[in-house]
């Protein structure tokens, strides 16, 4: 369930409620995504064991000690990957629109998308 978001405020990451009441929702995930997330979680648990008692079990995407990754850092890494692989310049959020377009083209109902 989507019930909070990370925002950078005064140089610190803070968990905040979504921007609108409609943003709090349950999202459907396909089997492939669920399998990838489960494998990712297994990797996180292994990292937590290796890191010891100082590991913070916080979010899906974290650094090695379990702290959440800054949205700005994810954008930076995404732009580096785009440049390294010769992909035309796009914004990270554009992937969301592309996924929605592909889902609609595949016949997924608009309400689901």
C-alpha cells in the first residue's frame, strides 16, 4: 500500500503523507515484479546480517546500512546510467508515463493503469 513518501527537507529525508488523499492506495503488482522484490528483500536481509545491529530496516530501496536512498540521488544515478548507455535523455518520471502507455496499448483497463 502506498501510504507515505520521502521528501528532502532542510537536507534531511523525512517520511510524509502522500500529497493528496487519492495518492494513498493499493497498487497491483505482476508476478515478475513480486519475484524481483522478494529477491531484493532477501538481499537486504543478507546485507543486514553482514552490517550487524546497526542496520536500519527502513524502506525498499536503501543504502548498505538500511537508511533510505535520497530521491535526488536516485535521479543522479538514473541520469548517469542514461548517459553511459547512450539512451536519449529522459527524466526518471517519464518511465512512469511510458509504462502507462505500454499498459494501455496492451489492453489494460484505464482504471487499473
